[in-house]
C-alpha cells in the first residue's frame, strides 16, 4: 500500500490557481454580474477549491475608466497525470435589458497560464447572434436573446465555427500560479515569473 501511494504521488503533478476576476469593460451597460466555471480534460481532478461560482451585481464606475469592479476571488487546485486538457476558465456576464429581463452580455474563455507566477489576462467577450433579422427582432421583443444552454461549450471547438457571434466588452482576470512535480515528470513550461520581488517555484 505504501509503495502504491508513493508511485501515485510521483505520477501526478499539481496545478494551484489563485487570483481574481477583477473587473469588466462594457461601456454601454450599467449593472452586470458574472458567472465562472473551470473546464478541463478527463485526466484532471479538482482536489480543493471552488470549480464554479457567481459574483455580486456591480455598477459601472463614474470615472473616465467606466469599469465594473468585482475583485471576485479564484482559488482552486488540480492534479493530473498529463497536460492534455489543460484547464480553462469560462466567464459569462449577465445584466438586465431595457425591459428588465436578465440576458447574457458576453461569454469568454482563457487557458490557465502554464508558467508559475503572476499573470494578468484581458479576455475578449462575445455574444451569440440571431441568424436572421426577424429572429433578432422577436428575441428583442420577448426578452429571450440567444445564449448557450451550457456555457462550457465556449471552451470547446465543436460547432463554434458555425455559431454567429458579435464581440462585446472585456473581462480582466489575474492569476497566481504554482505547479508541483512537473519537472519530475519531464514537463518544462518555462521560467517562473517574478511576483513582488519573489520567484514562484516551478516544482
């Protein structure tokens, strides 16, 4: 049993992710909130932390930046036996339309950074579009705009090439990345990035 535990420990690597969904840029909107989830391959297992969540509603700042500030924390740890299916974070932004209906305002996704250290990502967001003017008008009229049944499809390639979308806004995310045992398993992802004068160790 002891040997089995030792072999399992040495055959997996760890990816520890902390950070924040800091803010969003949607100048034409007033009140929004976001949902997030992590998408990963079959060989990946979440060992601790939160895999999905929803933020508070925030209002656009009144200064020249016109930012929506969340500072919503991210904290999750993965383990895996191979890097295929490296985790991505999928973010969905929602807000009321002119009739007060809650509608999707943007989808976006980005891979978790490979290199240990501090990273900042500005994620471009998009919304699905109706396939015709008639559908677009009826969707606007009844307050049911096109959206994905499962936002996780944003992180997948299948069917995305035939989906009509429109770019809209950005979400700013920061990541603090720590890895363990990757070098022992023969994986090299580059040198650690420096954070506040300290090097984050790539195990």
